[in-house]
């Protein structure tokens, strides 16, 4: 951890005033980034699940921007020297309760301050050696990890392509098999159709002529006469 008591380079700070978060909650988040470099502090705040992590991260970005534009300091050589939260004014509100009573609510506010500074030359040299022994900077390690993941996923994609080709071949085989089954069913249905045709009466067989209803009525009238 760098020596935060006497930095060799000018300090740069950013202040967030009247934040609607209690100082106790903000101090818990500030304790995660105090005394570490800016990149690691941003990573910790990004994955922190506490509510004040978002405003504190914006305040840290503001402090880094101030150091870069006002003091011409490189952002990758900065670290958090100090970070604290002071209590601001308390807003008092009333909450209605039973029997016409009211309970007082205290809405706390806080003033948050983050101070950043540049590492000394000895600390930068020690940091560079440590990164080289670990395999490069954090950004280089992230890029190498991404390349490894991409390389590992390449055979899986080829394997998936083979599966898709196998599925297409299986679909063609199923279509051909269903066509063969339909052809066999058509051949089996032909004898049944011939048998049903032979059972029907042909036109050569004699048919009996039955009198129609009008002819029967006419015969009955003649008999009556």
C-alpha cells in the first residue's frame, strides 16, 4: 500500500455536497477504495452492491478528470490518497401515526470528498516490476484472458456446425424413409381397391323394374272405375 501521508505530487480532490445518503453508509464504501490505485478502485465500485457505490464512483471519475486536466497527471498513475464523508444538514419530516400522532423522520445528508495523487517514481518502478512478473498490466491480462476464451470457444463452434450438418442429414434420411413407407402403403392398398370393385354389381346383371308411385296411383283409379 502506498504511503498516503506525504505524497510527492500535488493532490487533486473532488467534493460531492448534500448527498442524500447518511455518512455512515458512505464511509463503508469509501473504506473499499482508500489507498489503492484508480483502476482497482473503479473495479471494486463497479461490483459493489451497496447503494452509495454509484455516486462514489462518479465522484472518483470527477477527481481523476480534475487531476488529468488541471495538473496534467496521467490517470493510470493515480491512486486514492484520502476519502472521507462529513455529515451535512439533517432534514426533518413527520410521518403520521395512529390516534392523530406524528413521528419525526430524520433524513441524513453528507458531504463526500475524494483526494487522488500520483505515485512516486520508486512506487511506479516497483509497480512496473510487479506487473511484469505477473504477466503485464491489468488491461493486458484482461485482453489475454479474452483471447484465451475466444480460442477455447472456436472448437465448440465447429462442433456445433457438425451437429447442424448431422441434423440436416438425419432430416433427409427421415424424409426418404417416410416416402418409402407411403409407397408401400399405396401398393398394399391396391388389392383392397380391386376387391371392393369386384363386390359391386355390374351393369350386365338383370334388374327388376319396379312401378313408380304415379303408375301405381293410375292403376288404382282404373280399378275403382
